[in-house]
């Protein structure tokens, strides 16, 4: 393997180890020692790839964000463009996203705990949340266009759609934190 390939593979292993540790133990417990031990490299080697553990957390969050965005994009493409306005398809999409959060508890915890954090990790997670909210609002728009053409262009619709998505996200967070149910 060429030097560049080895470097990319080592970086990938470090990020994968960080993600696995975050999912198992939470982001606060992430240390350079734990990441390098899981990745099978020396601790001093860590600093060839990341300036500190926060930099590693940001890389892990970015990788998670890419995976989640891909998961959501795959679900949104199912059934083609005509399915975008089908209430059953939209319901299935949103349930799939909820299942992702429920079965990936550590990811959901990471997302909820650090979304207001001023760190680079928090920034990546806020961007992901904004993108997911945009996707959900767009799904509602497609549904409304099917039911009442023209209504989705109304500013009131956008306020309502953002409100609905915000309430759902807030409710989901409360369920995950055990504040409800």
C-alpha cells in the first residue's frame, strides 16, 4: 500500500474507533488513549492525524453526519419523485429516521447533548440537525403540494411546517432523555 493509502487507512481507523467509543461510552469519555488503543496505533501517532481530541470528535461527527445524511437521502429517494407526496411513504420515511435515532442511542445522545455546544463538534451537529429539519419540512411541502397546490408557497405554510418539525424534534429529544413516556 502506498504511503498516502496507509495514511488514509490509519485516519479511517482512528475515526471509526472514535465513533465506536462515542456510541459505547459517550463523547465525554473519549480520550486519545482509548481511541489509539481501539484503532491499534501508538498514542503519539494520533497527533499526526489530529491536533487534539476535539479535532478527532469533529471528524467523527462529520463521518456520522455523512452516514446519517446518506441514510435519510436513501429513504427520501425510495419510490421516486411521485412517492414524495404519498402520505404513507412520508410516514415510512419519518418512522425510519426515528428508528435510526432510537436504535443508535449513543448517536442520538451525542446529537442532543452537543447540539448547543460551541465546539467544532457542536457546529457539525447543528448543521446536521438543520439539514434534517430541512428534509422533513420539504417532505411536508411535497405532501401539501399534492393535497392543496399553491398552499405550499404560502409563508404561513413554512412557519407551520417548521413549527411541526420543531415540535416533533423536541418531543423526540424528550422521549430519548426519558422526560416523557
